[in-house]
C-alpha cells in the first residue's frame, strides 16, 4: 500500500494528527517549516508501514523525530 492509494478514515486522521501534534510541540523539536513537513511525512510513512496502534506509532515517531529534528545545541 502506498500513501497515495490510501485514504485515511476520520479516526486514522485524528490519530495521525495527535501523534504529529504531540511531537512538534515538544521543547526539543526544531520548528521550521521544513522540519514540520518532514515530520508529518514520517508519521504518515510509519502509519502506512503498519504502525496503526497509536501508542506504538507515537513511540516510534518520537524516537525518529528526536534523531532528526532536535534543536541544535
């Protein structure tokens, strides 16, 4: 299944949005337009790879986001 061929249900969209919103509001997240867009793509990618349980999706996405989008020191 590709992202382009799957229409999210209202519940799926709400879950993906919650995961995304929880990540980008963290103090460590470097909020740029590019990072926010890339993070959204990552969340959708992991969801479409089968991470459909919200707690698992959130944990995996947050871990990946910390590696990629942490503010520079």
